[in-house]
C-alpha cells in the first residue's frame, strides 16, 4: 500500500467528478491488502465475474461521501457543491447492472474513496438530505449491509436475534434489527468498547464471550418464548461451525462476516437440526437509499461508531490501528483535509 | 452386526405387535454400522437429543411394512392381518412428539424392522391402501424423505433442479420433483444402473459425471431460462463445496446426503454469490402419509428400485453388497421369509 500522485480522473458522459469529503475504512479493505489476489482468484474459480490487474493501481475506499465538482458532457446532475453518496458498486447478485456504471470498489479503472477526486456514475448519485453531517453520511454503505442482511434473514418481531461480533457489520445488523422491530437482540463481542456501541445502537443484551457464552444467554433469556436467528458477523475460521453447533433446531444462520479461508463445518449438525445457512453480501440500491434516509432522519445514530479521522498519509497507520478492536470501530479518511 | 434370537416384544397400552413383511436397507444403516457411536456423540454435542447404549442391542431397520398381529390392552387399532406402515420416528425437528410414541429407528427399547416382530405405536399405524404390494409399501419412508426435501426447497415449476447422486435419496427427490411439476430435472450419477433408474423415476436429463459435468449440462440446457435448485444427495466430504463452487448467484442448495465427517467449505463462494444452504432431515407425518398415497395410487412407481430381497441371515452380506452402487439400490429384508 502506497500513497502517491495519480492523474486526475476526467468525467465522460454519464459520469461526474467529485471531491471526496470522507471515506470509511472497511474490514474488506483490510482483508484485501493481505489477501486481494487470493480473493479475486477464489471468486473467479466459482464463477464470480470481474477481473483485476494487480500490476496496476487499485485505489480502495467504497464508503465515501463527496462534493460534486462537475459533470461530464451532456450529463445533468446535482449542482456543484452538493454533498452526495453513491452505491459504490452494483452487486452482480442484483441484476441488471446499468450500462456504463462505474465500480468504485476494487477497480483498476475508477478511483475508490481513498483519493482526492473520484469519477462516479451520475444516475446513482444521492444528495445527502436533511443536513446530515458528511462523516455520518459516509456510514450509509456499512448501514446498508446491515439492512440487507436483516432483510435476507426474514426475521420478524417475536423472533430473537443473536449477533456474533460487534464490528461495523455486527453493529449495522443491530441497528437494522431495531428498525424492523426486533424486541430481543443479544450481541456478543470480546471488546468492551464494541459492546458499549452495540448497546447504543440497540442491542438489548450484550455479553462478553470470555465470561458468558452468548448462546447460554439466549437459552436463559429467550429460548422458551421465541425462535432464533443468528448473525455470524465474526468471519474467522470456526465461527460458522460454532454457530451451527449451538443452533436450535430448524433455525437459521446468516453469514455476514467474510471468512477468506476454507472453513470446516459439521454437516451432520446441520442435518440433524435442519439448519438454514444464508450467506449475504452487499445490498440493493433501494436498501442503500433507505440506509441514507435512516441516518438522515435520526432513526440510526451512527456518530458514536466513528472513532478517528485521518489524512491520506495516515491510511497505512490506520490500517494497523484497526487491528486493535478496542480502540477503533470506523476510521474516516479525509483525503482533502 | 450379529443375527441372534431376542425375546419377543410385548405390546403395552397404545402399542401394537406386528410381524414384519419387509424392511428396506437404508444408507443411514450402513453409516450407522461403522460410525454409530460417532454419530450419536456428534449429535449430542450439538444439542441433538436421544441417547443410545452401545453396550445393549440395537435392532436397525426403519423402512418397514408389517402385518398386524394384536394390540395392547385397551388399544383399538386396525384388525389383525392388516398390512401397515408407520412413521418409524417422530423427528424432534417437528414437535410435538406424541407421548408414549415408539422410536423404531436406532433404539435400545424398540425393535427396528430387521426383526421378525416389532412393537409399534398404534395411533401412527397406516393401513396400506389400494392393494399396494407390501415391498413397494416399504418404500414409503425413503419416498417421504424426497417429498420433504423438495417441500423444504420451495422449488416451483419454471425452476430447474439438479440432483447430485442417484442413490435411494436422490431417486426419491427426483420422484418428488416430478410430483410438484418441475419440468427440468437434471440428475447425475457415475452408475449406469442408477442413471437408468433416475430416468425411470422422472429425470429429464441424466448425465455421467465421468463424461459430462452436470453443471455444464445445466449451463447449456437450462441456465438461460430458469433459476436453479441443487440437491446434494451424495453426502461425501467435498460434495457440498463442489455444489457451492458451481452454484449460480443467489441460488439454493439442499443438503440431503448425510456426510458424517467434518467437511470443508469455501465461505467466500457462499458470500460472493449469496447462496442459501438448507440442510434437511426426515419428514412430517403428513409427508409420510402422502408418500404412501403416491405409491398406492401409482403416481410414484418404486418397484424398479427394489433390486434384491434377502433373509435376516443374509443382512450382513447385503450390507456389503450395497457398497457396489451398480448392482443395488434398495434391498428388502424379509425377516419372516
């Protein structure tokens, strides 16, 4: 990872030039730095589209908020100075992908948000409403991840949610669970700081796995009166199998944490208990727009998740700092100071 | 595995004494002989109920058809001589379990169907209708497994099914897919005999994985016009991961084959493609009853699946023979000759 000067992007038709105000550092970026090539190779093996040339520059950063500078030829768009966010990539799980769309996440062609300037696909620009502060608007993307995972789970009020892991993804899931009216949300994380945030974002019970197994807590507090949906937002080898082991019969597990390595599961646990595992990724454009609305209207208060703001030069150091889950949750990069 | 004399069962209240006419040998029994203790230990670790004393007799056989001999005290039931089948176990995934119910599958207390006599729970007895031959009635249980798996999949006409493995479970899935009107069923097995049976039971396309990858066949024949549901009826390490690798985006995989060992999957394939894995086991009492009706009314012709009939003394040899998938599919044990 290097910080360097590159040529300014020039917006063509249907594209806009924007100045980045802030861009959150995502856990996927941390993975990508270490395992990027392996990730792309694995995806390609399984029919995942997209190619990436690791001999060329890749400017990361997909949780951005930016200010409109100008639009390409014959391209109407929000007036210069407007604060905007945009879905950074139209997930191929959710066709149709608009022609000419930019992908600002992990691309050789388009800058991500760890850059002063970006070229975005104009039809996808969303003006930030209601005076929402820019740094909070940059939380739209991770919050959309939580909203999508909860929607895919099909969880309904009366069911209990257990959230394993309270990093940004787990916290977004907790916020989204509150939005759909879940009345018992039990969240677990080893970090006291992350547990405190889990409670702020809406978890009803938080527990420290070093002291109290979250599934024991569920058993004690909620198993008699409700069915369970588990959200695995840990994403390390073994976490899915642990969720399967303690899962009650006929329950579902949402896999939202990204585990890069092959991982062992115990199929007979799945079979004996007729478990359902739903893997999830990304969000729809509608969910992204909804996330922005929830932040702007104050239905989600993401502000406490932002634990630091850094310049472009400080990004490599910030990546290191994020390894300490007790100091940081979401670090904002401000490429233009 | 031994063949020996044991005391005759005596029916108490709510129980009936029956004479076994035939009992199919199930793949689970083959597993159980080699891995029974490990299976029970693994299940117990993950909260699966039930205990089993491996120091005592366990008489296997849960695909039985029998003739009523007599009922316990104050127990009304079908008249002696009636040919009956019964759900062998009320799966705890599907409460409530009737009080006093017998479990005739893997029990220290109740004989399974590899015995001359059994004690069954009277309210669960189903008279065999419509003159259905006894040996075909013994296919009720495996056919119910297929009906359940297809119901859990939520597959609807217009979707395509790929069935990996055409042993008894895969064949039952194929028959059940036809019953719900699936118009493209693609089935794969290395065995020519099993492929022929797959076609007889309703597969529209059968393929030999040694010659033509089933997912290439799907890609060629059906991917342009329909979504896909895969049924993994192989149940060996690696089969689930292979299904995940070739699965199209946002598709679902039903895990119906029982893999006993821990098994490696590649979570990032699941995540990138938002796959759904649904593990399935057993059936509801309603599905069991429906399976009997389909056999009796000729909507499923199971007769070609029965490849041999053996006496009790020949059961150990039959277990060995079943290792050869080209000679046998379903072997019927006839304990009373």
